[in-house]
């Protein structure tokens, strides 16, 4: 994730407020730092130096007023510090395609992505699919993931999802 984020990578950001763009840039930088912390052989002194800097930053931010809960979701999309950087192809109104690359910070077995991260990505994608395909906001009731093979670290991933069917307020969404 050495490139600077493209604010328009996930949709049209031309009308985004300066605050939204700044928040996106900050989230990207924080994810990049977390990835580098997991994937470096820095000296103990370097880690101590970074720790001191991060503690000072956290202390400055701790005094800021908190945003109202529900103002914006933080567990998905570009705001998430838990997910890798994501981009979406929304050109087909019946399908949603997610692109990502998962770094070593999400490693489970050696050289492989932790299975919980894979299911987290699918949960994120499936929820966004219902919005994209017009069936509305949904929350996951059941998530079944069949792991056909381990997902390698640092590999470009393409996940595709679609609404299979809708019954009342329930949507069945599939992905691969």
C-alpha cells in the first residue's frame, strides 16, 4: 500500500467535503502504518520512538469531542482501520465487485490471510450489495463461508456478489 489513496477509487468523491477527504486520507495512512508495523524488522529503539509519537498523537485526539454514534459506520469501507483498502466496481446494477489486497497485518497461517478476515470481507461486501442492488439496508442474520482454499497474503483479490432472492424483508446474497 505504498501508493497514495485515490479519493475517487470507490465511487465519485468529487462532491465530498474536505472533512470526508481528510478522514479518508487519515484512515488510509493509519492502515498503512499498521501494515508496516506488522511487516518490519525495525530496531527496538525505532519501535520505542514510534510508540512515543503515537502516544502523543492519541493524547491530543483524546480531548476532541466524540462524534455522535451512528453518524457514520466505522467498521466498513474506507473509514475502517480493520479492513484493508477497498475499491468497488459499481457499473453493473445487479452485481457488486470488490477489489482489495490483504497485507501481512491480516496473516493467520504463515503466508495466508486469517479466515476471520476473509469472512469479514464477505460480510462487508454482502451488506453493501443489498444497498447497491436496491434491496435496501440490511444486517447479517446468517453468514456461511465455505473456504475452498487458503487465501494468500499480498495477492490482488476480486470478490463478486449479487442478490440471489428477496423474501419480505430478508435478502439472500451470494458471493464468490
